[in-house]
């Protein structure tokens, strides 16, 4: 860089100071280094940055030096004194990722008399013959005010503050200076920029507070006497810096508000996706900790209004058992008592030591569901924005819990209603094997229209029933119950199966609310020898699959008839079958054949091929294997109920 810029005379000093700053960073920061070199016609600027927090004072290698003469300091302890001695100017910058130290080496004059002392720039001030520093010209102050960083850059403040501090320090002849800023984030006052040596206690110091709004607070400090012109100039500099600090505060506040809005949107989406009560309550603390607090606990109320700990989380998992123990403590001054107060009054309530924080009631649709307790951050209390976000999270969490409870109740009702439409167990009959498999649709809050049943007949035979009512939901369940009860009553009275189907059709036409039903009925009784005689009636239902134990391909049997509830009259042809020992008859609903994998259906052909190898197995095995084959055909949840009913001749 020096060779290209024709600055060879600066090589020794540049190497010495760059090596010194790099060594300091290696010794103390122990992070990766970033060395930036900029050369121009007038000189060279080098910046050595590390990625560790901490003051620049720690960069001094060896013991802290008290001497100011570089010749009186040991080689190991020279530290930044070398930079201060050889550099034309030097200073520090602070970023969120670490800190940097920079120095400037100016070109020597052409006469070989050593480093040139150029005419001071507009930002510098020179002492007069009496030893007093002259007041800068208006042009100098104008130059001081010309630095205008991009207000929307990543973080322009450190560079801007360092440049501004350097200019004002040179104008007033200060030996050092520092700008401190407290952003109100719990980290206290941080050094934003530094010039020269650190101002020493006991010296004449010029301090000017920065005019910024809360939560920002700051101060400009110069190691210079507050002369008649230095004080106004420092005030003017502080005002200029305060404007940019205020822009920074507003920009950060806007970014923070946008971040909170994004957080609330994501939290709402996560909470809305969970319809399980326990999972929802376990998710809430995970959303809060550690972004909004050190710990979080969710309590819910039971039917007697008592609070029960549902979920809790802590930023330090090792403290979680202690948190649980503290939350369970009873007494008038306990956290549990404060939580009861928050739940009873429906207002935000502060929590005292040892788990300092506050509690927000969980209220949804006028119902008090419990409390959301949040502990303060490790270093500072929540600010008003965070409290508002927490209250918003509590409202959304309460609504999610209530929705999950409503969904759980609907699921319980649907499961109870679905179970009432199916026989609790199939009968055990000597010589006849019955087995069934039922898989409800993916929407577990809807009741399907598929059903099956096995009913004893007055003549000693058994009636096997499987059907599918169109649609889903409560109305479909009502029609399903109607069909099932009518069949049981008419079959119990000994009515012939064609008459049973005809009367059931009349009932659905009159009271089916426009819904129809497909049905398969099979009257099973002993035949000649060990055979079973089966009288099969199909009312618009898929034909069952016959598996012969003697071998041979699986085959569909029966003759299709008219679905029930569509027409005033129906056709119900009868098919007579004889099942030898080991033969199976497999009934199913269209949830099996219409199982989808993309655009592909499971289909009747695939069902027949899957059933063929199962000939000779028990009814339970056949039903379970076919259910597994149909379910594994697709990774999607079933769109329709799956019902499989197997009838087998179990004669020895």
C-alpha cells in the first residue's frame, strides 16, 4: 500500500504501530483481527479492530505505565504510548461487534526535516504567541458540523462520534476525550468514541451532557480547560451529536417496534396452529423466555377457581426446579398469592422478591382462564414496550388456550358420538369369526358416516351390516344412528332383508334430510357340513372380496343394487354364497378404495391384490393387514372414514 502511494518514508513507523496494535489485540482480545489500511497523497491511516467487548485501556501490554516519556518505559510495557508518540493522530471506535484502534501517519516534508507539521485544518486550533489557544474561525466550526452520516446505515454513530470528537478535541487542544452513551438497555454507560489518552481524574475536565430523550443518556468529556470559547464549542458539538443520537434512538425504536410486530405475528401463528391444550400451554413460556423475561410460568384455573401450574420455563435450566418450588409455596406473601390476586382482579400485578416480575391475567371471551407470570430480565426491568407486548401475548395466549379447549371438547363429543354408532365389541360365535377395523377421518372433531354392526336374527343366524351415510358431522351421525336402529328393530322382528331395505329406504326418503346411504347386508348361518350359507344384499355398496382358503385369486362377489334414500323404490337383488372352512368375506367402505396419493386412488384392484395373499389367515389378521396397507398407501391423513369388516368360516 505504501509503495503504491509513494509513501515509503512511512514504512518503519507504519509497521511498528500496526504490529503494536495487532499484538495488543492478540494478547488481550484473543479474537480474530480486522486490519484496514487506507493510503492517500497526504499519508496513511490504519485501523486494527477486534471482536471483543471491553475498554481500550485493557489493550496496554504489561503493567500500566505512569511515565509519559517513551524512553522511560520498558519495552514490554509501552502499549499505546508508542501509538501516541509516533502517530499524527489516533483514536478508537466502538461497534456492536467489538472495538477498533486507528492511527494516522502524515507524509514528511520534502526537505527531509522529519514529519511535517501541516497547517492546521479547519477543525484544529493553534496556540498564539502568548501560549493561549485562539478561538476557531467560523469556517472551522462549519467544518466541524459537516459530517453527516447515513441515518439508516447499520450503525453510523461510532464513526461519526469519533470523527466529531477528534475535530473538537483538536480545536480546543484537548489531550484526550471520550463520549459515553447509555441506551437504557441495562448495560449502563458505554464508550461510544475516544480520542487520545483517557481523561485523568484531577485534571481540568470539560463535561457537557448530551441533550437526548429517555431512555438515552450521555456525556461529552474533554481533557481541556473550560475556556471562554471551549465551553460553547463543546456545547455546540454535543448538540450536533445529540441530533444524531436522537435519530439513532428513533430509528432503533422503529426497528424495535417492527421486530415486536413480527414477533407477535409469529407467536399468533404458532399458537393458532396448536389445538392441543397441553401443547399450547407448554408453548407459551417458550415464546416468552428469554426474549421478554428471565422466566415465565402459566397457571390455569380449575372448575373451583384454583390455580394449577401448567407450564414453566427459565433461561437457566438448572434453576427450573427452584422456580417450580417457589411457585408452589403457599402463604400470604407468596408468589401464588399474588397470582390469585391477578386472576381475581383481572389486572396486571407486580411480583416481589425472590422471583421479581409481574403477572398478567389470561382472559378470553370474558372467561378467566388463569395467569401468565413473567420474571424481569437479568440486568434490567421490562420497559413499557415490552410490558405492552407481554400483555398482548397474554391476550393471544388466552384465546389460543380457549380455542384449544373448545376443540378438545368438540373432539371428545365427536369421539363419544362416533363410538355410540359402532358396537363396542363384536360377538364371539362358535364356528364364525368376526373382525373389524375403523379409522376415522383426519378431522377428529367431525363424525363420519361409516358404520358396521353384527346383529343376531330370530332364526339363529347373524346379520352382518356395513354402510356409509353421505356427508359428515352431526347430521350425518343422526342419519347413521337412524339407519342402525331401524335395521336392528326390523331384523329383530324377523323381517326379510328385502323388506328391511325397502322400509329403510322409505324412512330415509322421509326423514333423511336429503342424505343417502349405501349398505351391505349379509345373513350368515350354518349350511351343509362345515359350510356357512351367506345371503348377500347390496344397496349401492361396493362388492365384498371373497378369499378362498383352497387357493385361487381373490374375487368380488354380489350384485349391486340401489342406494337408499334417493328413489321411492329400490332394487335389492340377493346373492347366495357358501363359505368353506377358512374362507373369508371382506366388507369395506369407499374410504379404503378412495384413499389418495396425489391423484392416484388406492382402488378396488389394489384392494383385491392386497387381500389375495391373506387367504387362510384369521379374520383379525386379514382386517389388520388390509387396514395397514390402505393407511400406508399415502402419507396424508385419511380424507374419509375407513371401515373394514371381515367374516370368516372358523370351522375346525
